[in-house]
C-alpha cells in the first residue's frame, strides 16, 4: 500500500504509511506536507 496514489478532498496524494487502526499518512505531490486521514475517506487511484 505504501507508495500508492490516492485522492482526498479533490487533491492527489501518495500513501506514506498505513497504520493498523486504518489511518493512512499521506504526502502531497507538490511539496512536503503530510496529513493523517482514515482509509475510508480516500479513493485509491492505482
């Protein structure tokens, strides 16, 4: 799952890490910003 491209709130991100709780750490494509969101809130592109 790490490295997969996803959509969250209309923006494209890359999954950095998925935790056992179902939360994913996402990184933006443009610059180094990281966010933590639940897997149920994202759409997988790959």
